[in-house]
C-alpha cells in the first residue's frame, strides 16, 4: 500500500508535530513553576504561555487577552485570565497597558489558568465564569445593502479551565466529574490538563480525551465551537453612552 492509500501514514507526521507543541508548552509551564518563586508573577507568566498558544491556533478574527469584562450598566466581571473575544467589530475600552476592559457583547469564551485542576480551582473558575455571564449584553439591528439584519440573540459564553495537570490520582476521572461545575452560570464547558487530558461538553455529553494529543484536540474542538457561534451581537453603543450621560442642570425660568 502506498502512502497515498494509507490515511494513518498521512496523519502520523501531523499528530507527532502537535504532540511536540504540547510537550513544549508543558516544558514552559514547568519552567515557570521551577524558576519563579513569586506566585502571582508565576501565574501571570503561565497565563501568557496559554495566551500565546491560543493566538497561534485561533484565526485572526479572535483576539485573546487577560482582562475585565464590562457591560453598559457599569457592571464588571472579576479579572479573567484568558478572554477570547471579537477583534473586528468591538473595540476594548479604557485600556491601560496590559489591562483590557472588554465589552460583554464581544466575548466568546473565558478561561482560568491554574497550576492544576482540583475542587477549589474548579469552583474558582466557575465563579469567574459566572461573573461574566451575569453581565448584560445588548444587541441591535444592522443595516446592510439588502435591508436590515435583526438583533442577534446573544449566544451562551463558553467557559473553561487550563492547567498542567489534574491533582487527582485518576486524572479526569470520578473525582473530577464529581466536582465539575455544571449549573447555569458557573458551568465549565471545557478544559485542558496537559498531563492528564482534555474535556468538553460541546455535544452536550461530556467528552474526555487522553493526555497524548490533548492540547490540539482541545484547541480544535474549541475552534469548531467558536465557528458554530458565528458573529457576536452588534453592540448598542447608545446604551453605553446613556450610562455616561449626566443630566443637565435645570435652568431657572
């Protein structure tokens, strides 16, 4: 059988290359743990490594950054380690150096980057996700050459967790499943623990893959999910403007 007739031969090199990308990320995260004693700095460096991987594999229509998510009523999320948001249609606001303030309407997905996955970190990531999902998202119609697009119903924001490993002996097994947030606003839809595998519930049923090739499986599944969401809603800038309006003083007759 020639290489052209053997699908396995066609994909082996690709799988090997992507496993190499995962090993490189594992090494970078481990180096951060070994060489940086200051925990907040260590965490920020690890976030940067994850952000770099996301930026490498997601299309340019998506921006990836750390920041706060805000809404037109002045609401603000907790600080989010990794935010995937629209790059073309919605600018970030009030940015100062690396601190981004991202309108809720622009957000596709949010992730927390942690040293490992355990009960406390799962709950923590769920709370962070809820702080984003509770925000108000506006949507207005868009005029185009053929008429008007109706306001788009905002899609559910994807939330997940990123880590080097799971803290449980069985990895993403029974203990993980028992502690995975599943309720409404705190729900975690996906995640990756490089040494133990990746998971998602994009098809409603929970899907878990083994450690070998977990990173690229996670990224490609996430990309497919983002594609299915389409474009973000058209933001109602007048709602943001109204938040800033100061009533004019009454002028005596």
